[in-house]
C-alpha cells in the first residue's frame, strides 16, 4: 500500500521531475507531462513499454494519444493524491523516452 | 487520399456503428465510443492490436486510456470530417473488441 507523499518527499522528489518538464496539478494533486515523439510508432512503442511497467507495478497512468503526442497524468487514487509510485513511474517514463 | 463521407454514405455506414454504441459528434464531425474491458491488460492489449492496423492504414485514432477504459474519437483531419477510413477503423475496433 502506497502512502501520500510527505512535504519533505514532495520537495526532494518533485523538483527533479519539474526540471524534466512535469507540471503539478494542485487541484487533483497529480503530475502531468506531454511527450512528443517522432511519429506514431515511436509514441505507441513508448506507451507499450510503459504499459508493461505500469502493470508490473500495479500503477497505471491516465493518458491520451494523438498520433505522435502522448499526454500523461499520474496520481494515486488509493491515497487521493501523489505517492512515491507516481514518482517511480514518472522517472521510468522519462528514462524510456530518453 | 480519403474523401469526406457523402450524405448517402453517412446514412448507410454510420447507422450500424451507432447501433454498436458509437456516437456522432456533429461539432467536430467525428465518431466517439467508450470501450470498457475487464482490466488494463485487456484494454492495452486491444489498443496494441488497433495500433498496428492504425499504422498499417495510416489512419490514427485520438484515444485516452484510464485502467480498463478506452475512449476513442475518430475523424479524418485531411478532409476536416468523417471519411470511409473512420468507418473502416471503427469496424475493426469493434471486431477486435468482440
């Protein structure tokens, strides 16, 4: 079971994500990012790799895809806000997109 | 190059899709459907099969996924509205979801 990020956790873990292009949606306590790939194959290929990690970690993104663009929202419904699982998945998404 | 659906085409081709749960967005001249699967593996597995057809036919959906739910919007940007490609992809999506 995941726990909501503490104030300290937010300071240390969210700043590096913001530096990588993530934005914080305070209303939903979620983090969001738009990825733009070269084409649909790249975009969906990335989604597929992410999907396997999401299922493995039992933590799934909200995401939408239009051709080469993927918009992602991460939050943890169980804790009604951000948890370390969101940070873990966000880092993996960035790593897989690099 | 695809062409915008004629009035006759709309009558004959869209009615069977509406009967299968598609709705018509007149403002965008698009068709929309929400698929609900058993779980994420089923939802993303279906998306993956659709994605290969979409790329093969060079006609890509706008879609969003939250766990076991996938919302789809189909329209043809080149003709600023619905074309036979949307009908073709919608039928394939239904077939792959059956």
